[in-house]
């Protein structure tokens, strides 16, 4: 992922973004999801105004996973609150 010891954009600390990602990955596990990809996909499904989720699939398995996430539906309001709390911390 590169050297996190310097800011790519002035005022942005890459380490903070990596730590936020780690917290969200841990939340994914806590919620019983397969990982951050499912978390982000189902969060998008739950967000009013988002009508399209652009993804790039490199395997049939990834496409099948996305279909599974759609069939499971959006995250609950409680789960969304937890995601937003961690994402903005």
C-alpha cells in the first residue's frame, strides 16, 4: 500500500486512513459480514440517492458474492450508525 510515513496530500495522514480501514474491517467481522467489501456494498444499498454501485469483478466468485449481498439487503439502521461513527472518527 506504499509508505504510510508521509502524507500524499498535504494535511492528510495515510496512517489515519489505514487505521480507519482496520476499524471498519473489524466492525465487518463483528457484524458477521464476510468483510469490508460486503460492508461497503450493503451500506451503499442502504443509502438513499445511490442508484448504482460501480464495481470491477475479476472473477465469477466476486460477481456471485455481490449478488448474495444484494439478496441479503441493505444494512440495518443500527449497523449504519456504527459504520458512520467509525468512518468519521
